[in-house]
C-alpha cells in the first residue's frame, strides 16, 4: 500500500498509517482532514498520514487542477510544503485562480510554481494515485484505510469517520 512518492504527515517510521484518498473540494474530505490531523498530532508518533488524490471531476471541476497544484507545492518545496499548501486549500476553500497567490504567500517561487502546473510530473502523480484508488476499491471520497504496517492488517473506514472512531480503529 505504500509507494515511494507519498507525502507523509507525522512520524515516517510509525507503525500505523492512515491512508486517505481525497478530493480537495469534497466537504466530507475537509471534515476528515481535520480529524486525521488531530489523530496524528495526538498519537505521539505512533501514526502517520498519507494523502492521495482522488479528484471527483464531475462533482468538483477544479479539484484535479488543485490536486496538481498541491503536487507542485510538494515538488518545489518538499513534504512539509505539500502539507502546508493542502492545509491552506482545505482551510480557505480557495478557488483554483488563487493557487499562485497561496504558493507565493507560503514562500514558493510563483514563476516556478506556475510552470510546474503545466508539467507532466504532477499530472502523472495525481493519475497514479487515482489508479491505486481504483485498484484498492475506493468508490468515493474520503476513502480511508488504517494500516498496521507490522501485521499488514488493513481496516477500511467509511467516509468521514469522527475522531473517536478513528482512534478506536487505530
């Protein structure tokens, strides 16, 4: 379930992983984003969170472009910048036209960022995530799994589960 191109929040050596397939414009994903962030923050290094893209093009026409933008933030600024950019999109509900401003506000070079938006690498990263989501049977967003990396036990969560349910699953 883990791939080399994943962005990870939390302890990269954690024994438990939350793997989320998400659409940045999905309101349930926004709710789960805060839940997963809290679960990782409160886990004392026991849980990592892996975010993967699953833009629902028919429901959210800007989601794919925003997913590509988050990949560009990661490509240009690394793992922490990916998460900062993603947090900003979820917190503000910004439209796609605002992503260069967000990039600049977070300290990325706007010209490099804008060039990246047209590159193949971030587009392929989003498509790769979509392919894995399809392989593992994710039908909607957020599609979440809790994985014990030692035993390889996988538990699927149903949508935007509340924090208590996520903690109990962990």
